């Protein structure tokens, strides 16, 4: 399953320098529904209680999860100003094999208020906390019904239908037993993290432009930075985004594995990142053995260091249908039978490729990225996939195919040589961090609108809540050694 996040168009409010600071306390989050009668939270369709969720209608169960996740965030934050979340269930983009699950973002942003860094944009919930007052108090409604809210969220009401990630609806239990469904607890926990400030916020990543001080437009020069930018350090140019031109920010947003977070709270917990998992390739062909970082899949059996995958085989490219997206031809099936199929990403879902390879007799699948960047996380769901599936970067996919081809002359009489594969780890590198151990942000090339820069990189191990894909092994703990979400928010000022 591909998870796509959308960054909302940020509506800016009249800016004010307001004073007031109360004693810090656990936060209070209020949820406002904008759903019409019979829709979303108001859906009266009878359902049985599930996984600790006592609701007896679909709408009740949806609101129960919202409140459950809001309670988690309340305990994690300190603010004496109520955080208002406006929520709705709407039809978002879908296909049978992929879907936009939902999105969330700060609806209002502020600069130059009491307690802020000068000339710096902040999301409203954080701005209110620092100012000690609700900066949008008394704001006139703009016709949307949520003019003064802190966070606006929306989730896909059609998820799980035949034309919208078929068979994988939101799972509304709170026990983590989501099976082939999408864990709504983790999805909502992630999205509220964006609304609270886990986002580059006021930069248009496709251009590097910032929002101007009036809050009316993205501009090439003279815009104000967001608080996020002072902690983003590009290892290629040796600068933070705070010190970059628009052109440099644009380039940095598509600098794979090159953009690190340097905030002190995150760095204090970065030791939680594990040794980099690697795919080891062995062959008699000179110079073709090696090890490559890999990503894991949300479907199929769990994989770990020490697993022997076996000999590799290349699945030819298919520029029309996408490699591995259709039933394998007789020739391709013969090539992958009893071997690990190396398949390019693209066109169809990851689980579709794995299932077609499995049906052709493959014992495993390696999906090579089709764009520069780290090995992607492989989302999707298919309980009938029983062979291990991992991913590698685009560049490493090229190397694997070269090793396969180069190995052929190094076999025995009548038997071509092969490159074999297994899973291990490299203790000299932390998964998802740069050479100095600083966690990396997600900067694939080409840009992924709404996802690039505003997430941790997919190479992080263990999986982190604020990666662009929701992983099956997440929980409700937001601090190290389990996660780095709250440390990053603390760097911002929470």
C-alpha cells in the first residue's frame, strides 16, 4: 500500500504580537466534526465492537479512535491553550491498489508573537503554546467553518471499497490487530503530528520559495522561514535551510540521504537507530559481491538478519505494463523459479508484483526503486503472499542486475554461475542517519509533493511514526528508544 500525504494550502491569519504566558500543563485537545448528517462521524451503520473499541455504529467507532489518539497526544504535550482539531471524512484520491489515506496540517500560521523567534513562521498550536494565549481568538469565520482552528484533518471515507485500496479498510480497533486493514490509530497519530508542527510548513518544496510576511503568497526572495528550517542541515552544501537561497532549498529537497536534522533533542535520542540492515550478495564474479541497505514490506513474512534468500534472477523491464505487474511469461517464470526475483518498482502495487513472482515459483522478491533515494518501504496488503519481500535503492538495483549477469560465466560445467543473497547488518552505520549519526529527512528524487522533507527517511530502523509510510510495528510511544517524534517537536519549541 502506498501512503500519500498532502500538505494543505496554509491559510494565514492577521498577525499579532500578543503577550501572556501561563504555567505549562498537559495539553487539552478538542475535536470538532464538520461531517454532514449520516456521514463520517455521523454514520449510523451498525457495527460490532472491535479490538477495544466499544462503539456500536461506524460513526461512534471513528470518533472513539479520534478521542483515543487525541488523549495520547494530550499526555505527550505541554500547553495551557486548548488545541482545536477540525475533522472530517471525505472522498480522497483512490485506485484499487493505492489510496490517499488522509492528511492533516496546521490551518493557521503565525510570526512575531510573544515568545517566538523573530521573523519566523510557526504552526498555530505551537504558536499558542509559546504565546500563552489563543492567537486566533475572535477571528471572523471565513466561510469554511474552521477559520480559527489549529489543525484541519481529513480521512478517506471510501477506503477498502473495490476501487479504493480494495479489501483494506481502516481498522478501528485499538489493539493493533489490523490484519489486512489499515491501522487507523497509527495513521491518525501520524497525521496529528503533522498538524502539531512536524512539517516544513511555509516552504514550497518544488521551488524552495517561502511564504511572505503578509501570508499572501510564496515568493522567491524575502519570505520568512519556518521554525523547522533552522534544524535542517544539508551535508552536500554544508548549510541549514535557514541560510539557503530558494534554489538551494529546491535542490536540497531532492538530495537523497543528504538532509539531516540537527536539533539537540533528536540528537540526544538518535542512538536508538539500529545498525543498518543490509542485503549481502555473494558471487564468484570479481568485484560483484557487496552489501546494500534494504527496506521491508508490510506484507508477507517478517524478515531479519541471518535470513538466507538464495540465488537472484532478473525480471525484465516492461515499459508498458510495469515489470512484474502481469502474470509472468513462460520464459520469465522459468528464470525466477526457485530464485529471488529482482523487479523494478512502478505501475502496480508492491504486493501485486510479489504475488505474481510467487505464482511463477520465485522464493523471494527484491523490488528496486525507480527513483534516486533510499530503499523504499513497501506498503500494501495481501495475506496470500508468503515469500519474503525487500527493497533496494535504484542505484543498488542496477548493481544487483550487473552482479547477476556477471556471475553467469562462473558456474560449473553445464550450470551457469549465480549471485546469492542473504540478510545481515552493518554495525558501522546507523540506519536512517548520516555519517555523524544525525537522523535523515525524506528527500527522494523526484520530489514527492506533500511528503518530501516533512518526514523521516524510509531508511530508518526501527521504523519511525513520522516516516511517509505507516509500518506495522509502530506503537504509541513517541520518544526514544522507541521513536523520535516528540524529540523533534521539542526542538521546535514544544
